[in-house]
C-alpha cells in the first residue's frame, strides 16, 4: 500500500502496531538520550527538543508521526505532548477518552500520584491487555496488564478517520452462511479468508507474549505439537519451533 492509497481503520491500526513491535528492544543511551526525541519531526511537533528527558509520551507520539506523517499525526492525537497528563487531557477534551480499550488506543497510567506514563495497546484478549511502552526499564518493551489494574488511568482513542478513508466492513453484515453454530466446510472457508497474512506478523521469540504467540502455538499444535495455548513463548514453544524448522513436525500428525 502506498502512502496515498486509502486504508481502513483496521489497516491503520495494524500499521501503527507493527511499527511499535519493530521498536521492541530499543534501549536509551546515557541520560535518557533516545532516537525518538532526536527525530527532527518530534522537535517540530512540540516546538522544542525533548532530548534527555523521560520519553514514554515522545515514543507514543513518534509512532503516529512515523506511521502517518507529522500533520496527520497531530490531528489524530489532538496535538500531542511530551507530558502524559497533558496528552491525556487532549484526548479527554476532545471526547476521545474511554475505559474500554481497543487495539491501537493510547493507554495512560497513574505513577507517583498523577498520569505520568503511557504506551500503545497492541492487543486486547479477554481481560488481558498487551501494550508496547517506551521508557520502561530504559527501553521499549512489551507489557501485559489485567483490565482492572488500578494503575490504568484510561485510554485515549486516536482519530482514525484522519487516515482511514475506507470504512471497515460492517461486522454484522450477512455472511451468507447458515447460522447453526456448527463449523463445517463453508464456515471454515470463510474463516480462512479472514485470517491474517502470517508472513507480515512480527518476530516472536523466547520471552514474547501476546496474541501472536497464541496464534503460533495453535499453528504448531496443528503440525503435531501439544502446547498449551497461553500466549507465552517459553521453552516448550521454543522447542516446538525448532522441531518445525528441522522438519520433525508434520501437518496433521
């Protein structure tokens, strides 16, 4: 997809989340130096450099800037700010604040008596929320939370309409399938057509967590493994991947 081609909200969220995953593992330099504050677009966004300062909000804003352009990002996040509390207020003041998270939302946390930390929601599975956050243990990292965690202040909902020129498909549209609660050949075919392009999923390895790991575990089980589908890439999942890579796991075994 080129920059000028229209995208759906789902595609826009996917683009943002994939960029966030690409940043996982990045570590700051001395005195909070980081590549996100060093980007001249961030200085232009804020009007001054935020180098050598806490950078979780800078990281979150950078994801929108790098994914969609400075101009569009500024509109999507209602201005943007290196201050987590100010950024949260920008969402609130524009009626874009919620307590019901969705993938792509900006999550805000209470730290030291105020809203002082933020990140991006990359998955919501039941009561488990997976995020990617900057300036957490001096790096960009994946984190998981229980939805009722008292440190979660709320979620900012970006204005996806700025970049999503094509509406998502109506989830309640008629699929043409017989609604009997049974998954037969036609239903399996319909599910297969909606499966993600696995070649574009992010790198997962020992220590990774989230829906991507769950998807991998289901696929490995299809090829003959017997993993618990828990979304945690541990030693057993690592062994199963090695078995698949070496040809020891065969389809339908």
